[in-house]
C-alpha cells in the first residue's frame, strides 16, 4: 500500500479576476460580506453527508462578485497522511509536513452530490438571463496557473469535470504545483449581478507521496591534518564522493568559546575542488588550545544542510610581537612562543675507573645548555659528591623561537577577458 | 575551435585591484582579486616582501596592540602597548632598538589603547579604551585615568601636571635690600623636570617695609620630579581692597627668587620693586592639577590638545603654548558641537586645527586669544574618521604636501581643507564598504610613506591594505593590494623613514 495523503482543506474566496492580485477571503471570516456566513452554515449543516470540510458552496441568495476565484489553499490546509509506518499523522499546512515530503500523484475526486440536490460539481443559476443570453464563463484551473478547461454555459447549467484525474494529465500541472499554488476555479460573470447561485459540490483531494530522504551522507569526508594546527596553517579536507565544491561555508567550533566562520574568500580558501577543500585556519581563537569541530555547510546544489567533516586540534602558539617588512625576503619569519620546555637528563653514578668519562660528559652537557638560544634556569642540580644512583637536571623556560613560513597565498585574478 | 586564428589579448598594464560594482566590469588592466602582491615600477608586480622579527631580545614583546613612533633627541624609537592576556593589564614599553627595551614604563589594567605625542624628547601618554553606545563602539579616555608624561629614559611614566605645594611660609624682613613697601601675598610655584609649573601655593600675606624679605618654611614636594621652586608675589595691595581671599590675587614671578632644588626650605634677603614684577603667574591658578585621559591628542601651535575624555566626549583641552601639561580649566577648552559621538581625531594643517568625529569634521583657528574663543567652522557634517584614521606621515604627524590622508566611512580620502572626491579607494569601493565597521572602525590605522609612495592600512579584519601611488596619488592611478599575514596585525608604524613596523596581537 502506497503512502497516501488527503487534503482536508480550507477554501479561500479570492475577489478579482486575477488569482494573484485578488483579496484573499478565508471562509469563516465574519468581517467580509458575500456568502461567508452562508458558507459557514453550509459547512455545518446536518444534512451534509460528506465531510463538511470538503464541501464548498455558496448558498442561494449569496452574492458572488462579478469576477471571482475560489481557491483551495493547500499551504494552510490540514493534511492527513497515511503511510506504511512513515510520517503518518495530521499536519497543519505545507510547512508542517515532514522533511522530505514529496507528492507523487494527485487525484481530485468529485464523487457525489449534495443530498436531494442534483447538482454537478459546479453549477450556477442565472436568475434572469437564459439561453443565449447567458454569458458566464468558468475557467477551471488545476493550480490557478494552468488552465484545465474553460466552460461557457448558459443559465442553470452545470459542469462536471471528469470524475477524477491524475497528475500529469494536464501539461504544466503537477502534484507539486498543487501544493505550491492550490487548486481553484475562476468565475467570470459578464452579466453581474444577475447570477445568484454558484455551488460547488464536495471535493476530495487525495494522492500519493513519499518521504524523500535528502539527508545524504557524504562519506567519507576526512580531515587530512593529524598534527595540531595553528592560525594560518592550511587545513585539508578530502572527500571521495566529490561534493566539496558544494561547500559554501565553513564553521569552526571550539570546545569552549564561540564558533568562527571562515571567511569564504580567496584569502582563506586555497583550493576548492570536488574532492578536496583546503583553507587557512583563521585567527580569532585567542589562546585556545583544544579540538576544533569543522562543519561544512552546503550551497543547496551539491548538497544542502551541513555535515561535520571532523576535528582538528588547535595548538595555541603565540606569534604576536613586533615585526618589520623585509624587502626581498620571500618568506615570513614569525615569533613562536612555545609552552614550557623541560629538559631532563639522568645521570648514572659511575665507577671510579670511569670517572674521567663522567667528567667529560658533564662538561659536554654544560656546553649544551649554554648553547641554547633561549633563557633557561636550572631547577635542581646535584653536587658531584651528592650524586645518588640517579640525579635530575631540568631546564624550564618560555622559549621564543622563530618560525619561517611561506607568504600566504599570493595570487591575482584578472578581469573577465572577452573573446578576442 | 579555431585556435590557430585565436588572437591573444595582451595584458600590458597592471593597475591594481578593482572591486567596484559588477565583477564582470573590471577593466582589463586591473585585477578582480589579488592578495599579497606588491607593485613596483610603472606596471609590474611581485610577491609582497616578507616580514621579519623586529626584536632580537630573548623575550620579545607579545600581544602588541599599538605602536607609535617616538623620536627622541638621539634616535627614532618606538612606544609599544601590550596587553597581558591573563591579568588584562595594559603595559607600555619603550623599544629603543632591536635589543633594548625599557619598561613597562606604564601599567594600567584595562588599557586597550593609548594616544601618544612626543614633545621635546618627552612622551605624553593618554590611556583610552573602547565603550559601546548602541550598536557602535567608540573610544574615549579611561575613567579615573590621566595624562602621563614619560621622560624617555626608561624611568616610569608619571602623571602629568601636579598639585601645588602645601604649607605656610614664614616671612620676615630681610637684611638690607629693597622692596616696594606694602601689603602683599607671597606664594611658591613648583616646577617639575618636564617644565610644568604648579598653581601658586603656600600663599601667605606679609607687609613689606621697604627692605628685602626673607622667606622660610618653604615646603618641599613629595614629587621627586619637582626640581625647581619659584617665589611669586602680588603687587602691593592698596589698603581696603584686600578681601581676605589669598588666592584671588594676581601673582607675578619674583625676579631671581628661584630655588633650584627640592630640598632647600628658605630664601633670604630677596629684593624687588613692584615695577620689576612683570612675569604673570596668575594663569597658573586655573591649571588642571591632573589632566583627564582622552582618546585623542595632537599638537597645535605648540599646544597639546587632549580630547574625548571619559566624561566629556566632545570636549578638547588645550594647553598653554609651550607648556604641554598646563591646561587652563576655564579658558583652555573647546567644545565641539554635541552629536552623541566623541571627538575621534585631531590634526593641525596649514595653521588650522581640525577636529574630527566619526562622521563630522570641524576646524578652529588660533586667534591669539584663549582657545575657548577660537572660531568654529564646520568643514564636513558627514565625513570624519577614527582615532588612528589619519595616516601618519613618517614619524611627524599626518600632513604631507599640504594634505592629509584620512580613512572615512566612504573610503580613504585626501583632505586639503575639504575631502577630495572621488576618494582614493574609489576603485575598491565594494571592498572598503564590505569591511565591518560596526565595532572596528577604531581599529583602522594608517601610515603614509612618501619615500616608498605607499599607504599602509591596518584593516578591521587584521590584515593590511596597501596602496601604491608611484603612478600618481589620485583615485585612478593608485594601485591597491590586500596583504594577509598569518598573524593578527593590530598596528603599523614607520621607523627610520622606510622601515615598516607591524604589531601583531593575540586574537
């Protein structure tokens, strides 16, 4: 059994010949003249054997404007979905439908009449004109945009469309059109206000649908960087499914603090091809060190929504300071302040006959520390006569080194060059 | 496809970035986008120069927020603000060269920026910070903070100006000598090492009998920067006109009654006639004893201007000529018409003082009267700039060839008394107007290197925008190029004519 839907709807009377510029009047509004009240009565009439919500009509005596449209508005209608375990339920309007709802076919059924009244689906009565004098025109729209059929009839005529028709019979009309634009009739009476009866038999709109799960997984997107990154480092994302050209935004979310959106411009996006996206890690994370979740946002073409590409670890390295532009230097030299550096070395107490070697070793170590380019302090140093089997020498420092990096992405883009 | 017959389009000129309107309309001799390129020659370009570290010390300054040139008598040095990310303390250092750093010479918690004016070898420092008004971020002097003066020698900066001495003099007739007989009021004016003279204090009345006078119990100052004290006196006050108010008098410096130290407590046998009392000291009575910090400072006619204080964002204090710490709190004020925005910059050009707000430019001209009497002229009611939005020309202010280069909301414009349009950034109008100025207009800083014929602009995005005007300083011929750096560029300065100094912070 296919998934089916039924529209249990709401009618709108649109005043004006053009469905798009008319004034929408929702049934039940007490502030509008014409037949709204009568319609309400009709809808609640105990004589109605059909679902009152599917019956529409304007009772005798109700005045219908010279040019009107009655429109079945789907986007605010109640929609009843039945399904094989998928999305069954009652929904209030199109916007309330479950994600991925896609109508496949639609049927507009006119399967009966009002009790004791043998009217067709649509009928009208011209109170004074008759025969050749009648001059009323019905235009039946599938979606108020695509003309299905035009009927010009005389007095006391009725028009019955086919008992049912399905999506695709009329070019340009589709089930999706119905949901987007509704269904309705345009009524033009060139002898207005003679006519005083317009009646629509009950209408039942049903169809089939499916839930199209557009939530595609884009595996496997992988972040190539395995080592910690710092501001200005390129981050490479690979994707074997080839959807990375559809990325329109990159959001970087730290474990603490606010997310940062990578400016999607030529300065930050180095490469964007279907299988690879390379961008510079922007500044803005301050002293944060920790994981950074990379979320890719689609442009709605290759994919929509967002997908988590993975995480990288940000390692804060303080490169701030005073710099000077250096002509003819094809790279940037940056300060690189590392975290605390500790140097430890174990000394093994030696036999007497190896004491000379020990002395030499100590001297070498002394030279080693003195040659370090950054400040250091000896935390503990055992005197020779206090040496146990092991002793510890440590150096603690906030080292400032330099880091040579390429100048980020020098490039030009020419103007649009017309054909010669 | 007939490739054989294809005729190439020779690109013979590269006139820089063009980001204005539809990208399809970029002229063929311009770039629709570019980054990190440097123009040279008439129509060539190459990768921008690299940046190198500027300090060789073992612990270079970090988290640099602002750099100013500080020309001293012997060198062109730098004054640098850093912020400790842990404590929030703003620390100002004096970077003498690549290996010598003094400081911090001033530490203030919460200081995120400062104004700086070098004067006679000293440096005047005014700490300021951001404040938010609605959706916009402005700058004004820090609350409960003041103007500081730095001697330039590594000693800590101290609060400018100062209060008068306290105490009462002991006065007696001297031995021999002469004075004009009569009732008068004596007082002491102290002077700091930077030349600031305090209001007359320790006021004491005495009637001279025609002989000299000897003054004792002269107070010393707790301020170690006080180096000199002067004796001041009124003319003989006619009988019946003295109201009993010691300070409501007109004081004059007594010739040769000077104590050139801060320890001596007496001066004996001072002789003078009233006719010799010519050097008026009365104006010192109205001096501010401490000058509130402002976001704006400049020099005009040898006067120091301090504007946009925390409590009076449209007020500018104007010092006495040649006395950058002496601000007359009555006559030394200028009030720019109030519009809810603070004064954001100040600059002298062609003998006229221009004051700026973010979207307003006014001028005042020295009429040889008190600053409060200087006439106001509204130059532009729509265009203004930010605290660092006037391009510094080398290390000497913002005027070059009779014009300033100013960053406004509409773009970067030359200003020669009026804003010249089209603006210099006309070709990159979309780029400029795409910048986020909501809370970052104050982050823009510009320097102008006439020797290199380049403008360097620090953008709110913490990258650089560089304009090369070797082909002409006008909107058609200037060639623009954005420069990006891995670090967050927060400030720029020029040292030694051509050295472009960049400051990077933690962001």
